[in-house]
């Protein structure tokens, strides 16, 4: 009976350079995701995109949008109470 070595997991990430700057980017834009920080009652997520484009001009618009989406997901995991308030505001704004 031969023992096969365990299979190496396949790397699915397509943007490893975004992973490298993730925590730094999170620190830069975290306040933009805080539901207490608004502009006329609107969330500041678009500012996060602009801040990242300024700070990391080497990334395309698509990469910056991917990064904002990932940062927003991590924010909701790290700040569950604030993320719930943000979701509630979004629902109220859409009604």
C-alpha cells in the first residue's frame, strides 16, 4: 500500500498584490465604513474607493473596487454591531 502525499491546495486568489496591502488599506479607510460617519445621511464607501485610488495608483479601478468590497466584508466581521446599523440604514434609504 503506497501512501500518497497530501495534495497541495490550489491558490484561487487572482490578486496577491491586494493581499499584501490589505491591512494597511483597511486602516486607511476603516472610518469610511462607520455608519456614524455619513455625508448627508449617505455612507462614505465611495470615499474609501477614492482614497484607495489615491494611495495606490498602481491598481486599476476594478482592483480598487474589489479591495473596497473585501474591506467592507472584513469590517462587517470585525465590527458586527456597526455593520448591522450600516445595513439597516441602507434598507431605510432604499425604501
